[in-house]
């Protein structure tokens, strides 16, 4: 290969690199002028430039769309999940509130309740086991009541949610 | 733009399904195209499409608005696709998306061809065949660059690779695309 051939080869190689670079990351104004001049004079490189432009044009034109059914299913799933998350959050807030109230109740009332139950037991001449059982019932009362309330609310919410999901018009395609 | 992203981030923290509805409407085709480009399989892309939006709902509070929403969205979709591929194959994560290791993640399918299923007509079929012949890692960057018109930096962020890798995949992908569609 003589010197002229080598130089010609390098010129074509540079042109090929610039053809791709123009689309991938852009090229400088000077490179653009050089490339356009070269393409005007070189048929193979010009064909290469057209082939690359056509390939990109084809890619841009490829009409790929999500199906209406898939989009609809996704929307429904998102709404269901959002509702689940909302309900979980509300339950968590209610649970921690109940725990806080019950803990506060226990801390504040235990000594007085114990003293009161003991006094009542003595006054009624009841055996210790009886007033102590009464104390235990009293002690567990707030947590039991709150748990019952929350269980009732949870059951009601599940029924509401199921009704809402079944009867809402989701615009199925 | 940043204000819009910040407002969107605040809305996502509220997990409002109406906000998600709007986003699904806006990004449905772009996200689906992207998922199809990396999975090469319509049913898988549809499953991941749903998974991605559920993840957006659950992890919406993690979007800070520092990136464009679509970059974050595509990042989630990509993670889910790789997780799925990892569950289906025993190979390493690198292998799954490495163009040098063959076709990467294309789930087994008895139907005619993956991307091809979407398109009809002679010209479309030619494009589909050409795209299906390209390794997913190349298809992914080609789509992000030429269909989504994303800048190189964002592409690198989505594919979690250095800018130089994103560029090199684009150059190789473009060459593969030209050969496979142009047939030279």
C-alpha cells in the first residue's frame, strides 16, 4: 500500500467515525464542514452516511406502543395498591396511637388501681385472688377495648374497599 | 424544569393514584418501548410495565427531583428487568446485560420473534428483525438516544455505567443497527 492509499484510507476512516459521531454526540462546526465536503466527493462514504441516517430514521419511526389493556390493568393495580398502602398507613397510625394510650393509661393508673382494688377487697372481705383478678381485668381493659375497636374498623374497611373496587367504573378498554 | 420536578417529587410522596394516573398516561409508550428494548418480549415488557408503576407508587418518596423523572423511571424499570433476568438465569448480572456475552436477557418464547410481534407490514418487519438481531444492551442505548432523545449523561446514569461506556455502546449499537437494518 503506497503513501497515497494509506492517506485515502485514513480519510475514509475519519469520515466513518464522524458520520457516527454526528448522530451520537455531535461534531464541531469544522468537522461538519470537512465531512460534508468529503461526502460530496466520496460516493461510498456518502452511501455509508445515508445508511446510518436511514437506520436511525427507521428506529425513530418504529411504532411501538403499550396496549390499552396493559395500561388499564396497570392503572387498576396502582389504584388497588395505593388503597392498600393508605389503609396500612392508617392502621399503623391507629395501632401506635392505641399503644401509646394504653401505655400511658397503665403507667398513670396502675398504682392507684392496685391500691383501690386492694382497699375494696379488704372492705368486702373478699379473698386476695378475687380482687387481684378484678385488678387484672381492669388493667387489660383499655388494650382489649382498643383492639376490639380496631378489629371492627379493619373489617369495615375491607368490606368498603372491596365494594369500591368492584363498583368503580375504571373505564376498561 | 427543576420546579416541575420538585412539584412532581412532592406529589409522589403523597402516593396519590391520580398523580400516578397522569404519569402513566404521559409515559406509557416511552416506558413500554424501553422495556421492550431490553427484554425483547412483549408479555415480559407488559408485566414489568405494571411492576414499574407499582414501584413508582411505593418508592415515590425516594424521587428527589434532582434528575428528570423519565431517567428515574427508566432506572427503576431497568432494575426490575435485571432482577427478573437474574431470577430466570443463573448467570451473573454483568453477563445478562453485557453485549459481548451474546443476546443477554431474552426470555424463552415459542412465538415467532420478540420485537417482531409488535410490528406488521414489510418495512416494519424489516426494522423489527433488525432490532431483534441487536444485543439488548445496544438496543437499550440506541432507543434511549434516538427514540427518547436523552442526552448521553442521562443515558449513562440510567444504565449505571461511565459516560465512555454509554458512548462506546452507542457507537457499536449504531454500527450493528446499520448493518442489520441497512444490510451492508
